[in-house]
């Protein structure tokens, strides 16, 4: 990976024109991943028009907010996206070397095809270039697929949890990742080793 271009091939900074596809990715991922976790009303009530407006605004203001929205563009469509920036949790927001992964989704039909891996590596690369020492995210406790993905990438749960949505049984838990730059180096080393072994 070129140190002057921190994102992987296929990954790039989002444009405002990507907002509608980002909204589609999020809505589709939610309806598939959370079908047995959140209520039908919550999932059916997802408004892609409102999500489009939200993401268009986030992309437009990302630079001034020191945030990023990355997309995985396969040449035909947006297959996934990653959004991250300054920490918002009260116990972490005063630490300038800590960042939060706000959203991380791929189209369900792309699951298992490397989209998430690519976006995570690009996210780690941006964090490494910024000098981020700790990253964190929130994930639904019953989202086993998501938790497995993060844990394979070195993320570890801490003791923080909070309810999500209208179902009191739907809890979110916080995951932490220490030294994203070291994790990026480990991932890249693994990729190089597998490539040389072919």
C-alpha cells in the first residue's frame, strides 16, 4: 500500500453524490443483519430518503468535523462504507488520540467477499496516519456476525453497554481497538505473506 494513498484499491473518500447508495447499503444491511434483533416496525420504518439527507450532510461537513466517510466502490456501485471521526462518548471524548467508528456496513450480497476487510484496512490506515492510539465502536450484543468480524480484527469488548431501540433486550456493547497502526501493519504483513506463498 502506498503511504501517500492510505486507502485500499476500490476504497475512496465518499462524495455527496454517493449519499443515496450509502443509505441503501445501510438500510439493506440493517434489515438483513438485525431481522431477529430489532422489531419489525423499526426495520420497516427505515427511511432511505431521510438517510440519504443525513449522509449527504455528513459527507459535506466531514472535513471540518475531522471525520471521514469512506466507500468501497467496485466500479459499478457502492458495496460498503465506513464512517468515523472524533470520539463522542463522555469518557473518551476528551482524548484527541481516540476515534469512534460511527458506522460500518456492506451490502448483504457482498458479505464474505472482502468488502469489509478492505474498508477496515483503509480505516486503520487513516487512523495510523492521524496518530490515533485507540478506536472504539458500538455493536448490538446479539449481532454475532458483526462481533465475530470485529473480534477477528483485534477488537475487544469492554464493560460498557447500553440499550438500543425500543426492545429492552436489544443491548449494544462497546468494543475497543488499541494501536490501529500496529493492527494495520499486522494485517498488511499477513496479506504479504499469503501473496508470496501463492
